[in-house]
């Protein structure tokens, strides 16, 4: 059953004219009244369609690209590549063709803002929505996102996930392009183990993110395969000459400061650590700065490795060993899928491989 403006007015206990004023923003309304109207809009899942109300199934020329942080190259590269495909080649004439208007929605990593943007895009009858980066591992939030995407898809919106694992119920999604974070994390740690490192510290991302969990699982899979994981108490690990995985893992945001602070903490916990694996390349830069500030050399005293292969990685001194994710290629493919320019992968799911890039920041341990 279609929800009408009158239904919203009844729920909010105001007149339909007041609801219209709140939604159009063309007349001052008391803050408490505005809040009541917006709450009713959310509760009833009312979709504003303006003069196009007779075209209930129609979509607009708008495409939303959701990112955690547009200032982070990881998201910026994917969003830029997707926007290029969504905007179309154009002929320079300024005339409208098959192009769409791509709008980047910066959530700041907030689950609430993610849902808000999805609701706004639903109200605008977006032609497509591209969600980038890892998902929040909270059942209630995942259920809410899934419900929103289903409503979008039912209204004709094409939904594409880029760098995000598929949803348990993926019927609303045209395609899910998932990075092999687990495999990349495993290969990176296997590289360090092959060099002779055994005391390896790990600077992980936020606990609640799928990207964090998958990369950390890959690291620990490699450590377990090498017989280097303790029993979780640290006692068995120390007796066996091993190092407890929880003790040598510190979580934090995906930023430079986190890498700096976490590395100092790891060196405090285990002064004999010989390598630091960072959640991403930005975190690895912070880790490298902390190591230098302690008067240590990279890689002579301590090896450092990152993840993503962001553009600055090769220009770091020494160049950063990392795992390359094809961010531009993935973003461009997501844009084509959102526009219907490319056939979705079988089953709607594609795993994008991760490539180990060995550079100067890692070397065999020499001891200190």
C-alpha cells in the first residue's frame, strides 16, 4: 500500500501543508514539529516524488555513491572511477544524453548516516546506488541496510556493492564485487614468515568492519599454519617460544595516527617484535613514523607492511611492501554495472584478487 502525504500528516499530528513545508524546506517550521514530521516520514518509509507522483516506478538521473571517507584514497579512487563510468563519455556539447548525475555521499563511517543517505536516495528515486568499502558487522544494521536496498531495488534502482562482501540475502543487489582481503592478508604474512620473521605485530582496523576481520583472519591463518599461534592466554605461547595473537594485535581507525600509536603500544608489549603488519597503507605510514621516532631503521631493525597499494606507497622511503587491490578497475566496473553497461557476474558475485607487492620496507630480521 502506497504511503501518502496525508498518512504522514496523521502520524505526525500536523496538517498536510506542514508536512509539505518540512519536506520542501520553503517555509520556517518549529524544530519540534519538523522533528516529528521527519520521524513520521522515516517510520512510514514515505517516498517524496514531487510532480512525478504518477510515475511511481520511474527513476531519476541521480546515482548515489556511498563512501566512508572521500579524503581516503581507498574510497576516492573507487568513487572517481565509478563516477567516470556513470557520467558517460559525453560529447562536450552540454546536451543531456544517457549520462547520470553521480553524487558522492560521505558517511564518515557512521552506520546511521549510511541509512540516512539510502533513505534520501530512495526518496529521490535514484537510478542506481553504489556502496563502497567494508560493511558494519552489526546484525541490526545489516538487516536495516538490507531492507533499504530491497525497497530501492523494488522501485527500479540498480544496487551495486564495491569492495564489500555480498549480503546474506542478495536478491536486491545487481552485483557484489568483493576484494579478497583474507587471501591478501594471508599472502602478506606468509611473505614475512618466509623471510624468517616470527615476532610479528599487527595494527588492525576498527573491530566492527568486515574488512578488518577478513584481513586479520588472513594474517592469523598464516600464523597458525606456521605453528606460531598460542592458546589465547599468552602462557603457552611464551613457553613454546611463540607470541599470543591477541597480545600482538592492536585495533584502531584506518588513519595515520592509529598506526603511530598502535606501533608504540606493540613495541611496549613486545620489544623484540621484528615486523609490523598494518591494516592499510595509511596506517603503515604512521607505523613507520613511530619506528623512526624510536631511533629504529626500516627494514634493518623492523620491517613494515601495508595493504591496498595506494599511490604514495611506492614513494615511501623505503618503498612499502603491500597488497595491491585494483581499486580503480573495481570502481569503474561498479559504475558500468550500475549503468547496465556490463553483464553482472554469475550469481551476482565476483571476488577480486589481491596481489602481493614486495618492496624495500621488508627484509629478513637481523635482531636488535
